[in-house]
């Protein structure tokens, strides 16, 4: 699999370089190439902004000009939100990720500096322009945000699976457990007089079962709900006992 290089040309702020390295690490990219960073390299502030994602920064390659930075790449895509005169295909981030995945050799994504982006001469060295579907009223994206969009789309193209630890969780309770819950709840509702008038009971039961069934409770959740029903029914008994005691007291006073 060809993992694309991230090429930052004319990056002005160390913090943005560090933030870009952080999202590179998030999505499995490690080849960072810096072309003429404004304040030189290395810069300690970049490591601070990377928040521990140090490996793209530790292995970063630095170039004075763009040409040697892309010399070994067979596919280079330029990212920009500004229309340019260069006659190149214009694609979106998802299409770009698919093209990078299918590339027959080393590939890369080129990003311009924060102030002015890429020059026409930079774009002319690339194979296509990538632009995100941003609102035309405000097209400017932070450098690290742009890298994040492209890195995310790349990851979705090559490894869209849910990360480990985010599986489906516990399985849904089986029908026997749900039927037990239904019958328990319905018996207590019968005792409390909830199903009134009686001729509407069947429809009310259907609605309750449909609503509870859609929730796909686990076995533990079913047991918890049955405990709730039991606690409420016992509470009702205490109330009835208190009312009976009050009635007895009135009778004795009378």
C-alpha cells in the first residue's frame, strides 16, 4: 500500500506544522516533508503542538525547493481552495483518496503556506488539484485542518473499519427475556388499573411492546428494568397500606 507523503510548502507557523503532524499520526501517515519553512527547522513549538505525535516530526525531511521534495513521487496532488489558471483535473478529497490508494508508486499531497497557499508554479508540477466543498463565503482553511480532511479521507479509503473497542457491545436480549419483561410490566399495569378502558388493552399492549422492542435492550438492561418495575410495584403497595391505615384511623375516630 502506498502511504502518501504530506508536503508542506512555505509553512509559516511551527504550531501548524505540529498540529499537522498530530493529525498525520491520527490517520496513519508518517512521511512529512517540509519545503522552505519560514522560520527554519527544527522548531520546538512544533513538538509541543503535536501533543506526543512526534514521529512525523522526528523523521521530517527538509528541502529548499519543491522539485527535490517531490522527485521520487509518481503522483502528486495539490490542495487549494483558490481557482488557478493551470489546466489540471479538479477533484474532491474523497476522489483524491481513491486516486492515492490506486497509485502505482510513491505519492503525495501538497499543501501551501498559511498566507497565500500554493503558487501557480507549484500547482503546475502536480497531477491534479484537490479542493474541499467549503462554503464559498469563507473558503480559507487552517493548514492543519486541511491536512486533517485529506488524512481522514485517506484513512477511510484504506481502513474504514470501526476501531477495536468500539464493537457492537453486548448482544440484545433474546425473546424469552423480553417476553418476561413484557409480562412482568403488563401484570403490574393491570394491577394498577392502567389499561382503561378494558377494550383498549390489546392495542395498548401492542404499542408498549413495540416501543420496548425497538430499544434492543441487553440482558442486563432487561434485568434492571424488571427491578424498576418491582420497586415501583412495592412502592404502590406501601401507598395502599398507608391509605388503608388512614381509613382505619378515620373509622375509629368516627
